[in-house]
């Protein structure tokens, strides 16, 4: 097989100039060659084998380079670089010449598609000049971001006129979407924002969320970017604030709220972010303070209030955080001071219109109503903002 140079003009006006050989009266393109369209603009410049583009070469569109790299059996295959031939303002790119558009991709190619490992680029106008920045680096599959990879956002510097890329995500991808295990970063400063499971771009599954300063604020279950399921909320990245069930980003179900010293403050039921249902509140020393029903984040229903010593103080009805309805009040030594009705924390007349025995009883002779209220408040200082 002897190669020789030849120029062929085809019926559609396209031209081939390069080497080849004759086989059964037909010229077979092989070796180095150039293709031109009918307008004389280059189409391909590179290697041929058996009439096909095969080896290394350069592909053109309207005379502008759109691909440089390897070919196999007529298509782009191997390693190569893709360029944007349609970007008519390519002259504004300091790193491009008049025959090459801006770089869009460099890496592995399979059957004309991005496939394997590679990097993707985009452009941004900075001080009247387009600057290139990295968009994605990692695995590709049939043109998709697929496998392990990293995504970036542009950060322009208008003083220098340059631009750099800031990491926004690293982890798993499935067909172009964040899906699997990954880490997402704040766009403003690059601090870690979330690490855990992703499904179709959303935080979904097990994960951790961080504040702007990098401190942990939540770890647990997520559904569509919200705290949902079982999870723990933190303060200052260390001390737990709440541990329990969530729905739609709010405390819902059963859960535990903590004192600053780490001891349990509230253990019970929640609804829409508020204490609602059955629940217990504890003093900082761990002793029981209140045990009963809740509504709208305050004591509502029946409940029991205890002194810090553990002695029962009040047992009865609560409405909107106050002792209202039937109840009993006890002293610190367990003596029953009064059994009757209360309204907004104060004793009221009974149904017969008679004064309550409380103020006239032997146990309270000479005591004022202020003394009574002080006694009641003394029982649960931690509940003043909720129960009372």
C-alpha cells in the first residue's frame, strides 16, 4: 500500500487535500489530510484511516475550531478539548485567537460525548473582558455529570479584572443532578453548609447543616431541604438545644429540649414548633418542675407543679399558662394550703359566692394575697415565661 498526496473536489463542492492510497480504483483517505466545505472553510485537519477521521485532529465549524483531540472511526473519541465556535465575541478573550472559540471542556470523550474525567468551563464579563472560570470537574457519563465531581461558582475581582472559581459542591452526581453523598458550601464565603445525602439536588436523607461561621446547627433527617424526621439541633456547634422529631422544619412529635448546662429542660410532645400535648419540665438540677398538658407552648390543661426540692406545690388546671380552674396548693413541707378554684393565678369565690377558706384558714391566718402569689411563683421560676 503506497500513500500519495491528492486533491479531490466532490460533487457537493467540498474538498479533500491529503494523503491516501488506491484500492480497486477508489482513492482511500489515509494518513494526514484536510477537509474544506464548498466555501473553502476548513472542516477537519488531522489523521485519517480507511476514509475515516482516526487519530488526532482538529474539527471546525464555519472556519472556527470547535474540537481538538483524538478521533476513532470518524467520531471524537479519546482525550480532547471542546470550544464554542458560536461565541462571536471570542476576540475579547485574551487567551484565544481568531480561529478558536472559547474553551468549554477538556478531558475524556467517547463517541462524541463527554465521557470519563474532565473539566467544564464558562465565562463572565469582568471590566469589559470575558474571563474564564471552572464550572465542573470530575466524572462524566454520556454527556452528563455522573459519578464523583465538584461544582464551582464564579468570584470576580473587579480590581484586578480577573476571576476565580469557588467550590460550591463536591460529591456524587447522577445524570447531572447532585444525588448520593456530598458536601455543599456557602456561595458567599465557601464555608461548609451541608454534608450528607442528596436526592435530585435536594438535601434528602441523613445529613448535617452548618451556620455561616462553620458551627454545626443540626444533624439528622432531611426531606427536600428541610429538617424532617429524627434530628438534633445545636447551639454554638457543641451544646444540644433539642433532640427529637421534626416535620417541615419545625419540632413536631416527641422531643427533648435542653438547659444550657446540658440537662433536660423539657421532655414531651410538640406541634408546629411549640410544646403541645403531654410534657415535663425540669429544673437545672434535674428535678421535676412541671408535669402535665401543654398547648400553644404554655401549660394548658391539667398538670402538677413542683418545688425545686421535689415537693408538690400545685395540682390542678392551667389555662394559657396560669393556674385557672380547680386546683390544690401545697406548702414546701407538704401541707395543703388551699383546695378550690383559681383564675389567672388568683383564688376566686366559690359557686355560692362565699369567700374561699384559703385566706381565712388557720394555715394562712395573717397572710396576704401577695404572699400567696409569691408562694406559687416560687415553685417554678423556670416556668414564669411559659406556665405563668
